[in-house]
């Protein structure tokens, strides 16, 4: 797993969206898929069975050291898998 830190925004979103921090680390450690965005950020997507198969999207800025998780959310655009 890469060396990462959580931004203040990410910490706020975890609280607001009731997402355990452990799910972020799980998505980063073993994503179902990775996507490179045009803005240079990397998106790590992971199906979370305990949330009904919803997909957690973790957005990382790899241009800083250590890499910074800039936001995290359940992506409603992606279909649930059970």
C-alpha cells in the first residue's frame, strides 16, 4: 500500500457520511479498480459488502508527498454488487 495521509476535508467527509476510516485503507490496499483522472488524481474504487455492495470511491492526489486522500464517497453512479 502506498504512503498516504488524509486531508482535513476527507476527515470531515468521513464523519459527515458515516464512513469508517478503515474502509478508506481497505480500498487503497486492494481496490476493485483504479482510474486516472484528467486532473492527475487517482481514483480507487472498492465494493463494500457491508454497505450493500455500494462502491466506495477514494480520490488521491499523488503529486504531493506523502500522497493525500482528498475526498471519499459512495459513488451513486456505479451499480451495486451484492
